C-alpha cells in the first residue's frame, strides 16, 4: 500500500492564518471608519448641492425668491428649502416645501452655525456669494460655495477633488 498524501490545514496553520487576519482587521478598522465618515460627508454635501440647485431652479421657475435655511447644531441640525419666504426646518409642520434634511439622515456630519441663502427670481443669482461648511466627526470638512450665478461648488479636504477652499 502506498501512503496517501494529506491535504488541508492543520491546527497550527489555521491558528497562524487567523492571527494574521486579526492583525490586518485591527489595522484596517480605523482607516475604514475615516473612509466611511468621508463618504457620509460627501453624501450630505451632494444632497445640499442638489437642494441649492433646486432652490435656484424654483426661484427662476416661479418668479419668486427662494431660500435655503440652515439651523446649526452638533446633533440636531437641519436645512430646508422654500420659495417666497424663509422656512424653519425644525417645525413639525412641513414649512419647507421644496426640500428638508435633518441630522438623523446624515450620521457623523455636523453643521455648526445657522445660515440663510437667497436666490433672486430674475436669473437665479444669489444675493451674496455664500458658503456653507459641513464637518465630519473625524475633523474633515466640505464647503459649498455659491458662484456668481448662484450655483454651488464643493471644496475642502472631503470634496471629490480635494480642492482647497
């Protein structure tokens, strides 16, 4: 009889493999957490940019001024978009008719201060070249700046192009 060759892992090889895997996961976890927070910040920035464009389009289409109002805070911030008059996104009644976003929708993202942006109905220009900064709990930031035509542009450490502001 000829001896058959054994295939597979023995207990020692399995233990070494699991130990190496545990070390790799331990090293990768903080990096993945920062990546996830950056993605959440980008998603919030994309939503804010879409809502700013919606406000601009609504001002032009309806011939009335449009407003994007931010209410800041660490964990209870929000923003809302309305036409004709500024709205309060913290009200239970849907005062912000075009769009509303709350902190619960964008975990690990913070809006630190209250702000209000307005778009003129004639050409959709913004009354001021405003900017809104969103920050992540890991310290990265994403700033949306309105250009002369009232369109938002992203910059900051978490922007897709990492353009400095």
